[in-house]
C-alpha cells in the first residue's frame, strides 16, 4: 500500500511511502510561483509520481500560523498557508484518497523530536537511511528549507504507516 505524508509549507512536500518496504517512492515538492501554490501542477505531479497506483491514505500536517518567538504572522501569509493546506485536502477529497489531519506536535512527539525543524533532517536520516539522499541540501538542487520540508513529509508518512500498523495490531498509535 502507498501512504502519503504532506507538509503544506511553502518549502514543504508530499512524500509517498511504500508501507510494505518502508521506502520512500517519491517526494513531490510544493510547486510554487512566488508565494502562490500551483494547485494543478501539484495534482499532476502527484498523479505522475503515483503512476497509475492508488494512494491508500494521506496524512496532512495541520497548519497553525506561527512566525516565531515574539513575532506575528501577517494576514496574507496566514491566508497563503491556509490555502496550501486546503488545496491538499481538496486534492485528496477529489481524488478519492482517504486522508487524516495530524498536528506537528503529535507526529514529532511520536519520533521524540522537538519543534526545532532541523531535527527532522537527523531523525528522517536515521529512520529512513536508504532514502536520506532525497532530503539532503545541495546547491542548485535542494535548499536547506526544502530539505527540511521533504524530511518532515517523509516523517509524516512514516508516522501514518506506524499508526496504521498500531491500529491493525489493536494498539493506539
């Protein structure tokens, strides 16, 4: 079964995970034009990555506008963040993919990492070592922010896989 994890941030991505092998099949970066998500391109990119296969379940990270310690996020930034979040929900609903919303606190707690985004890189590399090259920052290929978004998407997909396994085994995730 193919499972997905989505980080809707501007530097976010959608990770497609093979639940049987535990390997990342594809990472689809959020296609942006400036601050605007190209929704149609995201849908086409996801369908191309799935290559005719069905997405069994998608976990989408709930978004909460936060600018950092002592700062406020602007209304237009909050709107764009919500727009990307809702675009993922709409794509999943219209494609017939079951989806679930998960908070960052929940999936990060599952892996024992704090709010520091760079910890996702280390954690994803440790838990998915064969796929770590997919979220390695490289000049001209992948920025550090995009690498973090890819790593977080991979961890969200892995969280979802473990949640399904726990439910199948009769335990809570």
